[in-house]
C-alpha cells in the first residue's frame, strides 16, 4: 500500500455499471520523504472510508483493490482503504 | 485508475479469438499536472463506453481490466471504463 | 496492452513443464512516439499468433497473459496476442 | 520479492474492516547495491512475521501479498513475509 | 517474463510457512542491451529449476509467479522458471 493525499475528485456520468454509486477520488502518493512530488503520478481511486480532500490516506493499487467492491465484477485497480492518523518513521 | 486521453486506434486482424469484436483504443495517461507528456507510455485499451478520439477517459490497467470482457478468458490488461465529465482538484 | 516489435527469440531447454512447446519471443515495447527506445525494457513473451521477427504486435503483460495458456497453471506474465495491421493516431 | 528495511509504522483508526488487527509497517526496498536510496518509494506492508524497526525483511507486493491474510477479501497488496538473516552476492 | 542473471541467495529463517524448503535466489534483470545495469532493481525469486549463480534465467514476476508453488497460498511474486540456453536478437 502507499501513503497518499486526497487532492480532488472525478465525475464520470457514462461509466461501467459496477461503478455507479462509487465516489472516485484523485489521490497523489507521497514520495519517500513523505512530501508531495510532481514526479509522482496521480491515481483515481474508489473511496471506501469517506476520505475528504487534504486527508492522508492508505491507498491500495492493483487487482487487490477490487476486493473492496460489493460487485466482484467491478474493474477497479485502486481504492482508498484507510485514513491515516499517525506515521512514525525512524532511521 | 488513471485519467487518460484517447489519441487513436489499433487494428489487428490476426488476434486472440476472445478479442474479436472489441475496439482497441490508444490512450495516453495524463501526468500529475493533467497534461499530456511524451514521457508517459501509450496504452492499448479495450473500449467499453464508446469513447471517441480526444475524449478524457477513465483507464483501468492490470488484471482487473479483464473483468469488462464477456469472455473471462480474454487476456486483457487495459480497458476504458468511463468518460470523464469533470475533474476537480484543489491543493 | 502495449504495441511492441518482435526482435528475437529465447531458447530454454530446462524450464517449467507448462512451458514446453511454447515459443518464447523477445519483444520491445515502442515508446509514446511509436519508436524503439533503448530505455524500454525488453520482454520475453509467449507467442500465440505466429508472430515473426520485425512484426508489430499487441503485447499483454501481467497475470492476464496467463489466460492464453492451455494449462491454467502456467506461470506466464507476458504474451503476444495479436499482429498489428494498422495504427491510427491523431492529436 | 524485494529486500527491504523496516523504517516505521502507520496507524489508521478508520480503515477497511479486514485490516483490523493487522500491523502496518513502512518499509523501504533497497537498491541494487543493497543500499537505502531516496529514489525508492516507501511501501506500507502488513507484518506477518513480527518484524522490528531496522530489520531487513522479505517484501512481497501485488495481489500475491493478499494470501497472507486470514480474510481472503482483505484488499492488501504488500506484506512482509520473512526476516532476512543472510544475503550472499557474488559477481 | 524477463531475462535475468542469478547473482546470489537470501536466507530467511523466520518466514511465511509456505516458503519453507524453497530456495530464494537474488536475480538481476538485464537491460535492453542484454547487459547488467545498476539501475535495474534486484529481485528475490523462488528457484524452480535448480539455477546456479551466474546463469542466465527466465524470470516471471507478479501473481503469475505463485503458480509454481505446490501450496497455492504461498505469497510469491517472483520465480525462476527456466535456464536460458540461447538468445537470438536481430534488429
């Protein structure tokens, strides 16, 4: 998983039926110094925890992300699965 | 998922049988400033929403993309699953 | 999927049993200008369409590629699934 | 898999139910000279072996990582699956 | 798949039970000129073909690699699945 910041939302009216009702967040993974970084690609992720803009979140990517969907046929490869309260780094 | 722009199409007459009838789009993911960027690789993706050239779309990659295919044996790792109407970014 | 050019072959006599009889091609994905590019990694992919050296092909990577194999236990993450006849890019 | 060093922990109170009780480590894959490297992204991984800060560990990423979870619905794409005792490199 | 060279081994006494008995190789994928390259990350891969140090091997990564394991619950995302005898590149 990655530590990412929520920076926006995407609206898509015409889309795969399995995505209807899902909120699509734009998130940006932080770099290894826990900073935002233009070189890091943004990701569109399904919100599963009610994350708001500016919050630090736990992002899962790849086919594992699809497990958050009620419909197992949802073609989802990114999801926000937690709101980060605390990060402790040493060394 | 990623935000991408449709920039072309690919025609392959000889191909895996499960792909017959699928439209193959060439899309280009946008960079973190929502710009096109030569450094970003193009992707060939199955169209599932009738996307046209120039449109901004929602792109899913990896094995999750195969879920859009009627035939679960289709070896597909990229699909266009939505047409983007609006992007809101703050911060 | 990616657009790639077939540039060679690999022979491995001692290998996973599920790969016996499969032809292993070396392919090189094209960059976003549809050029070959030393910075792009080569990929060893199972041939499923009888692709020859020099041909432009459709390459699928990741676990989706394994779906082309008759034996679902084949540990394959790259396959050539089409011969490209035509590429149309605009914009 | 990758060789990584444990450098911290993440706490997320609000999260996917399947993650409750899992310890989330922040790990940093080493580069090809077995050094830490700012250019390498940090990864948040589920601990399955009781790894402590500073230890060298075996990191698995991608959907394979989810196999360590008791709940197969856990959307996990990174896990620490071993403590490394010894690395032998030649050439 | 990728062409890689075996450069070492990893020993992990404390590890996921499904990995007991598996030999863990350190391999380094070659670059597009078939050279070793410090910029390429090393990979820890399960050996399935008795590969020795210095040998050129066929490396599979991602969840497909787990198919080589007798225990389908093994969280493995990299495996050596062949010893390369010959590489033929033209163009």
